[in-house]
């Protein structure tokens, strides 16, 4: 028995090595063989180099690298085509989906031969907003109604299944793939088990709210033709409303003999009909666009390299050389960055020195100016001191004023000394 783990990767340089360590610790203790199929979905970071290193160092690792980013669905399809195991499992590289759960899924499939697939559905997370939880519930409910296929709420791509399920999925050659719908459409006996999503082991989530809505809309269009009938239903309802409105308008005019604004009514009806027509054309155009791409028979992905475990000896030397070249290039980049940082540091030091010299020069100029002012004040000061001394001497040489006779009042006030 052999298990094939398919791991789509997009900018997961912080996770791939940790994932492989965690998965190896789990599956080395299992009695069956495990092959790892890493699919690099056009990563823009160091993910591909790390995957090449894992491929060189481990005989059970397979590597597929896309020429650009084609999306997770294409990566899953490529991994499924390369899988050779009796059991196949999709799992993310960020360790939010634990490898221990995969071992339990395989155990369930071995124990219960009536099951063809074990699918995990996520429990509600506390960090999810009420709007997100409501949107997820409504999405699965709407998909079940419009497609006629039962979609289990919260069911994810994290699932383990037998070879017959994989062959059935591969027989569907459509371009716009929606794996949740494909697994629901092919049927088979599926058991759903709950699991708790763990914290990411590194990096950021690649799924924004806009991408989730786009993914949901693609799934709805891919698995239901009922939206094509919506414009017909809306058109019939609008036509009936227009006829009833016209009859009431004529009766109202006949009975009440009142004149209403026909132009306003006509313009409003034109806006309604034009809006409905545009909506209908938009829905039909979406389907025509899907057909246009499908009839081109474009491949769902393009792999620039594909390394299988059986060819490891053939490619090991080449990849080792590439890794050494990448290491040398990385080393040169580090040296170049270090030199650049050193140059910037010296430039900053020089700017600080120039600024310090400028401050010292300004201080010297201020000091010289102060000394010049003090010298000028010193020249004026002796003249002032001399003038003050001269004034003091003149005061000393000036005769004192004569004292006036003081007469008393009383009996002798009118007599003078003889």
C-alpha cells in the first residue's frame, strides 16, 4: 500500500521544510510507504529552491513546478495526475491541516472498506467574523439548491480518497475546475469528519475576501445551469407586471378622467427593461466566456520542470549543481547588500562629520563675532570711565554752598547779634 500526499505551494518558503519535518515524523512510523508531491504554483519567493533541496535529499519527494501562477485548482490537478498511491490526499503546506489527521483518515479507509473518501470539514473559528460565518453557510446552501448536488457546509479540499475516486476525478477534463463540486458530482461513499484549523506556521493567507467570492461564483457557474433560466423568469415576471400596470393605468384614466404623465411612466419602464436586459446579457456572457475558453482546449497548467522520485539519481547531480549556483548567487547578493549597507553607513558617518564641522565652524564664527563685539565695547569703556572720573573731580572742585542763617521764632526773633 502507498499513500500519495499532494501539497500545493505558493510562496510558502517559511512552511515547506517545517511541513516535511512534521509529516516525516508522522509517516515514518506508519507501515505503508508515503510519497510527497510538492507542486510549486509559480512562487515568487525562495519556495522552489527549498523544494529542490528537499527533492535532492529525500528519495520519496516528487516536485512539479509551474511556469507561472495557475492557481490552487491547477496545482491539485497536476498533483493528482502524478500520484501513484493507492490512497491520495490533498493537504496544505502551512500546517493548518495536520499530517496526524491524514494518518487517521488512512486508518479509517483501511478499517471501513465501504468508504471511498474521507473529507474533513472545518469547525467554525472564533476569529471568523459573523459575516464570514454567515456567508459560508449561505454559500453551501445556495450551491446545494442551484446544482442539485449536496454540498456539506465547511467541507474543504483536505480529504483522503481511494484510487478509483482519483481516476473518476481525472476523467473530468474541464478547464475551470472546482474540486469541491467535482468530488460531490462524481459521488462515491464519502464520510465527513470535523477538524480544527490550526494557526499558520508562517507566511500569510493567500485567500482574500475578493478571491473567495470569485471562487464561489466560479463554482456556482461551473455546476449549475439554473442561472441561465433566471433572466427568463425575470423577463416573464416583468412582462406580466407591465401588462397589469398598463391595464390599471387605462382603467384609472377612464374612470377618474385624470391625466397622468405618460412620459415619466415610459421612462421608468424603459430603465427597468434595459436593466433587466443588461443583467441577462451579463449572465449569458459569463457562460459564453467559459465556453470560449473551454473550446480552446488549453491545458489547466504548464509545468516547467517535473521531477519524480524514481528519477532522483538522474537529476540529483544537476539539481545539486543548481543549488550550489543559487547558493553562490545568494552569497554574492548578501556580500553586495553588505557592501551597500557599509557604503550607506560610511555616507551617513561622513554626513554627520560634515554637519559636525559645520556646527563647529558656526560656533567659531559666533565666538569670533562675540570677541569682536567685546573688543569694541572695550574701546568705548575707557572713554566712559574717564568721563565719569572727570565728572567726579569737577564735583569735588566745586565750592560748597554757604550755609544760610537759621532764625528761630520767639521773643528774640526780631533781634540780631551785635
